[in-house]
């Protein structure tokens, strides 16, 4: 299979959790994975697992909040593959739980920058790449918006999904396809931050949820 015929998946937030599980599941099905995350060590561990299972990946240790880096990423994808078959956006900032009047300004700004501003920038850069290969954009909803103490995370995550839904409505007849999945509770680092002490054995493994979401596509 050549680079021109192999399916290409860009996963932002690929180093752990659902993003990593999606990367491994897709790679096992013959996709080439472009894995983006800030944590180089975790990306290398992901690459080791993918290659041990016979898959292939390209690592991009980049910060999605740096516009110049994302422009470079999009240009590299266009030059090497000509487009994308899938973009799965699992990068997220989970700010600490706090009452709304006590939200820290730095936590709020970081939540807006990662969860909303970076998503807006990526949509503009990635849409042409998805159109080139009739690709799909995949987002992940979370029902925590409006719940007590989830002000920073809930508000910015809800805004991210509202943006994705607008894009979905705008492109329904012309593409690219935009899908918004609702993952089951999983034993991720993000959930552990929100629910310390929770019985993680009762949660859905990330691998199982990744396979379910991909099957639904």
C-alpha cells in the first residue's frame, strides 16, 4: 500500500486516553496515523505500540495552540499526502473544578485557548485537507456543561461542540462530513481529575470505546 492509497488519520491529542486508543485501533486496520500532542515521551510510547502491532505512524510533538505550528502541520500534510481521510480532535484542557465566582483567570484563559480558539483555527486549516479526500472530522461531546464546579471545562467544551455543530450544519450537503460522538465514561486522566477515587473498573476501557465510535462511522 502506497502513501497515496493508504488512509491517513490526524489525531490531535493522541498521546493518551481516547486519542491514543483511536490511533491504535485505526493503525491496526491499516491506517497511517499522524499523532499530534505536546508530550513527546507519550507519543513515542504510542508509536512503539503501533509499530509492535505492525502499524505505522508519524509523530508530531506540537502544541495545537501555536498557530504557526498548525500552519506548518497542515502544509506538511498537503505536501506529503494531499489530504486527510479523518481528523479526530481529542485535545482538551481540563481545568480544576471550582465554583464559578472563583474560576482562576489563567485556568479560564487556558481553557478558552485550547478548547475553543485552537479548535477554530484547526477547522480552517484542516477543512481543505478533508475535502481533498472526502474525509471526516470527529469531535467528542461531553455532557458536563452547566454542572456545578465545571465552569471552565464545561463552558469551553460546550462552546467547542457548538462550533462543531455549526460546521456540521454548514457542510451537510457539501462536505466535509462532521461527526460528533458521545463517548461513554472512560478511565482517562481527564476523568480522574474530575472524579478522584472513582471505581475505574466500572468504566468503559478506552480501547472498547474507540472501537465502538469507529464502527459507528
